[in-house]
C-alpha cells in the first residue's frame, strides 16, 4: 500500500516536471469523460439541455437577434423619382371628367401621356428639378384638362391644425363685379371692430387695392398680416366716404356656419349663413340652429351668398332635413356615362312644411348651388323662395386620390345633374324670381327689403324706394312683374 502510494507520488512529480500539470488532473479528466459518455447513453435530453446552458453563445453574451431598425416606408423615389407621375396618368385616364367639357377623352389621354413623356425626358437628361418646379409642371398639365383639379406634393405639418382655428383678422375676400368684397367672420377682429357684414375693401396699409388680378390684393393682405396689426380702409354699401380700421390678429374658430340676424318689418329675424359644407359638421350645425335658435312660424332663412363649395354628400344630408324621405335629389354621372340617383335620407327630424328662403349669388358654387337646386326640386312648388342672382355654375364633384409619394391628386370625377330633367346647373342659367343686381346683392338692407316679397304668396315688386326697386320678382315665364 505504501509502495503504491510512493509510486503514485513519484509519477505525480514526474508529470509536474514534464507537463507542469499534476497527474490528479488527468485522472479527473478521464473520470469526467466516462461520466459524460454514460449520461449521453442514458439521458440524451438532459445532455442537450446541459450543453445549452454552457453554450458559447451564453458564455460570451452574444444576443440571439439584433434589434430591428425602425420600420419606415421605403423611399421608392430614390430609384424612381417620378413613379407618382405614372400614377397620376393612370388616375386621369380612369376617373377624370374633362373640364372644359369640350375636351374629348382622346385629348385627355394624349395630354396625360405628354405629362409622362416630359418627365421621362427630364430623367434621361439627368436634370434635377426642385419639388416646387415638379409641382408647377404637373399642375400646368392637370389644369389644361381639369381647371378644378390639382396635385399637392407631400408636405410636412409638424403642428396640425386639429381644432379648425386660424390666426388672423377673421375676414374672407371675394373679387366680384370689379370690386373686392370683404366679409368679416363672426367673432374675428373685423367683427369686433364693428364690421358686421360685407363691405368693399379699398386700401391695405394706405395703398389702394383693385379687383384686377395683377394687383394681387390677397397676396398683399397676406404680406401685411405678417405684422400683428394691419390697417385697412373700407367703404360700406350706400356710404360715400371710406372708413379706416386697425385690426389686430387673433385666433378665431373656423365654423362652417354662422348665426346672424336681419331686420324685417321692425322685427329681428335669425338666419343661418352657410360658408361651406364641411364633412360631418355642417349638417350637425344646421340641426343645432333649427333646434336652438330658429322658432316657428318664422321662415327658415339660409344665406348661401358666400358659400363656395365643400362636401357634396354633406350638402345632400342637409337637404334631407327639409324634404320627404326617398325624394330624388340629384343624379351623378361618372366618366363612363353611368348615372346614380341620390335620394333624401331617413331617420331624423324633418322640417317639411316651413317656409324656406335661400340667398344665392355668383359666389354660390359647387355643393352650395347643388344644395339650393336640390332644395327647390325636392320641395312643393313655391315653398322654397330664392333671393339674389344666378349661381356660379360649377355642378361638379372632386375626389382626392392618395399617391405613393405621400402626396395627393384631386380630380373632377362626377358631374351633377338636377332632378327631374337631368340638366346641368339650372340655377346658373336664370335669375331667381326675386332678382337682386350684383352691385346690390352684398348689401343686407337690400336683402331685408326683398324678404317680405319672398314670404308673400304672390311676390310683387315693391314701392318706389331704392331698395325695393332692386327686387324684381318674375313670373313662371321669367318676365318681370310690375
């Protein structure tokens, strides 16, 4: 026993001298190998789990998957910067109703192909036009086929205007009858300063303005609005002298309607001014006005003189408040000539017997004049009376198409026809029975003078006063009655 131990000790010394490692290590290593082989043969699953615990991946902490980069929309414009131009061509060929209407479908396709060819040439020449130049070129082509269509490139809006408000003096400008009409918004600086209704704009910062497009009055007003205070000169209707106002910019709401009052026979009568038909807004605001402000037996007066358009289907929803469910309102016609009938909706309170007065004029356009026409056609004869002048004559609907570059294309895709004769914009072709000349249309006193005749069963032209003389009722044949 002692001899065996002595030999093992000598072997240990020998191993240390030769390998620098004691013999006990080799004995431990051999036993370990035998043990591992035994475990593998009996419990292979346990061995695999043991290996996973001591894998090199875990020992040196290598992650199994690298973090994914943030997902972004692939920038296709780097490889094909004019891909959206091909999309525009396809949308024009599929949906566009030409305007001017005398353009043929063949001409439209030729011009859309010319648009694509232009940018192919640009790409071949390795030109690098700016985004503004691309936008200008595309819109030049589009508006040669559709004067209401346009292309809008992708724009960055870091602070989107979600509360439908604006920062300014609260006015709208319209160029009509060789003069610039300034219409104050309710609650804006102009309204607070005493401009309660439309006036004629004469000067901006002491510089005269003209209705000539070359004068660029709206651009000059925008430039002046860069300051906190702006000075304007106006002339009220029937007044001889100009008045000056200093208006400060402020944040105001942009509703689609405004509740106002007019005077008739010594009484204050509320009326609703519709500025546009805003999606999911105007119908609700009209309903609220009828429920909270209007009172029977007063007439329902809707002012469309400054209403230039908006959502076609919102205007039809509004008409549904005043006509029987299922009444045909309009027809729409697509690029292929297919026609769709649109009827009044059900499921809401109706105002079917009240007298209705609509104020219209040359600024009443698009969905606003379609609203007036549908109200007239869908009601009993004589129930809806119109005061004013001929409407603008744009009975067309536009649709917005998203593009792959995050821009959008707006095209005229529907023509609106009246019921029952399927004519195009009949209110633009003849004066209302209570006609008001354009120079007097914006004067609320003239409208007030016409109102009693609009509400009478047989409107006749009034007395010899200037205001009454401008109301010219017409008979069924369009002849002025005296």
